[in-house]
């Protein structure tokens, strides 16, 4: 079974600075999908960014980018120019391409933005 | 589109009581699922369904039942609530076979079992 580990329960960053959230995963599959979800205090789960394992290029969405290291099974999220609205829980998630679209989540990292 | 809706938003139960958490989606998604979120443990899959009449267990199915009589609805039943079921519950849906598809989450139901 696949597992996802987020080893940083909490992180903080000064507004306008850059922060990187870590995620590692374990799988024997060669093809899969990885996601970062944001959960603000409203509890709504918001997709931030996704990465297909077969793509070597790291995904980017505006101020959010990932560093995908397939051999190391690492998938970190970099947030540039941090804004107060980025404060939230961030979850890393894995999805197998086989069968149903089940997601395996990490434990989450709570990100605080200091003004 | 309303997306994924969940009711109620918050519920308090006594140990041993039963209740049903409702989930509905209006996007004609084949796949629907239930997760529970507990502090320090992320979201864990309880049950999922790939279409009407088809359900299967996820990682933490004990104490929960599901059924899928229509494409739109996927209720989660607690037959005899226990304090260990205190959690926030999320319903999610997506197309089943589109690899580009992402899952859409409902707003969550916070359940407190006393």
C-alpha cells in the first residue's frame, strides 16, 4: 500500500518570503499522480497543484511550484512571495492510476504567515 | 452547479445513536467517496463508490455503512456512534476514468460523539 509522509507538522514564514513544504511517499508503482491541497480555516479542500509522475517537468501554478524528485520519492511545494491568504493546512496526496480515484493523504502541515 | 453538498454542517450525537451524513453532487460524477479527517492523521478513506449500486471499503470502514442507489447521492451511515467517530467528514466526487480529473470536495460535516 502507498503511504505519504509530511514530516513538518507546522511551518511559519514572513510575508513576501518563500517557504518550502516537504512530502515523501512510498510506492512500487511507476506511474501515479501527486497533489497538494490547501485547507483554510473554512475547511474547504482546495487543489493547489498536481503532478503526473511520467512528466519530468515540475508543475507550476502562479506562486506555487513543486520539486518532484521521482527517484527519491519526494514532492515538495514551494510558495513564493507568501501572502496572508496562504495561511492554511497543506496536504500532500497520492493517487494511483489504477482503478478508482482513491487519494492517500499525508498528515498535513500547518502554515502560518507572519505579517 | 452546486458542486458537492453535505448535510448537516455540524452534529452532536450520544454514544449508541445512529445517523446518516448526506452527500450529493450534481456533476454526474461516477466516483464518490467519504473521508474522515482527524488531527495529525490527514484524511483517510472510509468508503467509496464507482457508480450506482457499487461500493467498496477504504482504509477505515469499520462502524460505517454506505449505499449508492443513484449517481447523485452517497449517504454515510453510522449505525451505533462511538466517541472514536468524532471527526470531520468529507465527501468527494470526480469522473472515474479521466486521468486529468481532480476530485471535488464538499464543505465537510463536523461530528461530535459524546
